[in-house]
């Protein structure tokens, strides 16, 4: 018989199986794994520097390709132009046993040059080069006074065997040149290989060459008047094609040089900067007033001073300032900073939410940050650098934000990471735009970032269980 006082048995509730962890989430023991995870994140950051180095090499390769392509475009039109002269060469007979004669170069006492440039752009694929047509007027006068300083008797000079030379950087660019009006005579100028040419290997120097095809001088045999002539006036006009730059050597005792033309961003180089300049939105005017005391060669000398004359040139550079590759390369140098700050913010969110994240997620986020530079490089070749940076940054930040939203399951935290990336990429763009204060601004920014990281790590340490 059953006992009425016996307590009935209660059914044991079934055990609830815990839900599986979400993808890319691995439960970890915080106390043991936080230090290891920080170390592994540092290793991932170092590994991600390999693709950033590859992108840097790619940038250098693309920049080299651009330079060679622009050089080929320019050479097919005409090279850099250097106008030098006119210079009168006068042979002289033997004046002693030790001196069997030679050649004296006489430079003008006055040289006035006016040049007007009309530029245009030639394209080949995504690359472009600036070329120009120029109308040049050259006039002034010669004086025999510098000859007296050489100690050569006037009777030894062969004035009937003299010749005049006008240096041209690249004879392929000579479309028209008038006969030179010297004294009361006109002389037809012909090409010769006595070369004074501006070379592209060193943009700061002119050099003299004797074997450069298609470059040289225009020359004419002349008969000079007697040595008692006070002044010998000259004038010549020419129309030249050129590319890259136009240079003029101040060979006169007094020089008035004026160059004007169409160019949005001219650059003035050479031994002397312009005395006055006006650079407008689409054109410029530059003028130089120079005299012989500004150079290291006299108005008359024996032999050749071609190298010294070429180095004294004033230059207007018409090259398009292409800085997309330089800015992209500078941006790549900040890759490690972007990666570390992003990883630290993700780690901070992981600890504060107690929501472990698989290391594969860190790797994927890092690859997305590295891909930003590839996007920036490729886009900047087809549009402005600023627009390319904006599009690449929006794509990268959007990808990382959406991914972290899925991994962490928190819109608020993902929005925080998004805001951090916006600040980082915005700050880097400011650094790329600055020149004078880039180092100062970057140092202050990195100090603030370090302070924020130290504060975040202190919060993580406080939140750890003892």
C-alpha cells in the first residue's frame, strides 16, 4: 500500500546546450591569452608590412614608366631649348714663338631677348607632356673694347675669317630663323654640331656635348668691320618648338631677358631667379636684369668657356607638377600607424565587450587597410589625388565598419571604429597636403595617438579580473 505521506518525485529539467560561438570568434581565457594575443597582433602587423613594401616598389615602377613615357613624347616633338649667344669667334695669327694663334670668343656688350611661349599638352595613354612653340627676338650690340684686355694686337686678328654662332638646345625644334642682321650686313645661319644643350639627366645643370644628334648651334661666316667701329648692332628672330623648359644664357655685358607664355604652374630655375615675375591663372611673365659681374666668365676670352656659359643660364620650366606618386608613396609610409591604431581599437572593443575575436579577423582588416593604397595608386592615375584619396578611404572605411559590425554584433562599437578611421585618414591627408609644417603636425598627432593608446590599455588592465 502506498504511503500517502510520500513526496512525489519531481521531473529533472533538461540540460540546456549553450549556443555555438559566432563565426570567427574563439572563446579565450582572458588572463592567459591577452598578452599572447597582443604579441600575435604585433606579428600580423609586421607581416602586413610585406605587401606595403610591394606597393612602394609598384609606385616607383609606375613613376619610372611615367618619366620614360613623357621623355619619349617630348623627344618626338623637340627637346629642351637653350638659347645661347650670339657669340662672335675671331681667329688670330701667331703673336710669339709660344703662341701660334688661336680663337677668341667675343660676347655681346648688350643682349635683349624677348620670348613668347604657347604651350600645349600631348597625351599617350594616361601620361601627358607639355610642349610649346616660342617666338623669340634677340637683339643688342657688340663692342671691341673687351678684346684689348686679352693682350693680343689688333693686327693679329683675322676679322675677315670670323663667324657668329647662336646656340640652340635642339635643332629639331627650329621652325624658322631669320638671317642675323650684324652691322649693315645680313648673314644666313646654318646648323652645326657645336653643341650646348640642356640635358634631362640633371635638371639643375646645362652641359656641353659634341656628339648629340639633332642638337647644336646656328652659325654663319661673317666679315667684321674695322676695329675702330664703336658698336656693331645685331638682331635675329626665330620660331622654336620645345618641351619641358626654355633657357637663356646671359652672355651680354648687360642683359634684359623677358619670357612670357601660357602655363598654369611655371617653375623658375637656373643660376638666377627672375628680377620680377607675375604668375596668373593660365599665364606668366618673368624678366631678368643681369650684368657680367653676376657670372664667372669675361666678355672676351681665348678658347671655349661653353660649360661656364651654359651653367649661367636662366630657365623657365614648364613641366606639369605631377605629385600623385610622391604623395601615394608618402601615404604608404603611414601604413603601420594606421594598422596599429585600428588593431588597438578592435582589441579594446574585444576586451570591453568580452567578445573574443579570431586572429583571422585582424588579418582581414589589415589586408583591407593595405588595399587602400593600391586603390589610391590606381585611381590617382585617372583623377585628382584628392578625389582618389576620398573614394579609396570611403571604400576601405565602409568595408572595415560593416565587417566589424558583423563580427562584434554591435552597431555602436562599429560606428566608433568607423569614426576612428575617419580621423586617421583625415589626419594623414592633412599631412600629405602640408609641406612646411608636416613634421611638426605629424609629431603632435602621433603624441596624441600614443596618449590615447596608453589610456585605452590602462582601461583594459583595470577591467581584467585579478
